[in-house]
């Protein structure tokens, strides 16, 4: 198992969304699409989706993609 999959076995290992990123994007046009490369456990991806953005999260870890889909 790759090392990044080992880290991601722990639920919410990397914490909450980045407040500065969320504050900045709240001021942007919600019609924008966002590509979250290396989305990890989707702390930012899901929050941005809830704000109304169209978000595509991608990651090399199959573990985090499975968590995101759940």
C-alpha cells in the first residue's frame, strides 16, 4: 500500500478546510468550476460544493476517492 494511502486510512486525518481559501472563494462567482488537484480527504472539495461551486476533486489515492464518494 502506498504511503499516502496509509495516512488516509484515518478519517479526517488532515483536518478542516483552509479558512483563508474558503473566505477568498466565497467572494468569487459561484458559476465558476473548480478543479481540486490532490483533493485528499476532500476537506475543501465538499465545502466548496456546498457553497455552490461545481467542483471536481482528483487524487492518486484510491482510499481518499472512495471516502469522497461516500
